[in-house]
């Protein structure tokens, strides 16, 4: 398996982009993550993670259409790339392997 360079927060942001699909833009990504993590996040932390993952080739982005609702401003929509899909698959396999190897001596964790 290829070694990935994806931090925990980046992984969460990338998963959120994949889940939101065509609705994956900054504010909605932030809203979704805050809801799932039950904590407040800064816009800057989200934007930094998105930029890093674009640089790594895990995401691409393009501007959507300007809308009246946004005062004529356009949203930057993010899309996962095939590399992004691959790194998520690798992370899922790594985590699944670790979870399946948890010993019977830690039964509370095994059931998760």
C-alpha cells in the first residue's frame, strides 16, 4: 500500500467534499463538519486544508455561477479527484485493518 500524506483533519475535509458532491463549497463544508464534529471550526482552517489537498492533487475546484442570494458572488466548488478517491480508500483500509486487529482484551473498542 502506498504511503499517504493526509492528516486527520484533511481526511475529514476530503470525506466531507466527497459526501457533499456538487454542494461542496466552503461554507457548506464548514457547516457539515461542525454538525458532525459538534464543534466550531474556523473558515481559515477549512480553506487551508482545501488548498493543501488541491496542491496534493486530491481535489480540484472551479467557480460556480454567481447568484443573487450571495450578492453576485460565486462559490468555489470542490470535487475529489481519482487520487483523492484512492487516498480515501487507502485510509479506510488502514483504519479497517487496525480496527479488526484490536485484541479481544479490549472488548469495548472491538464493538465499535
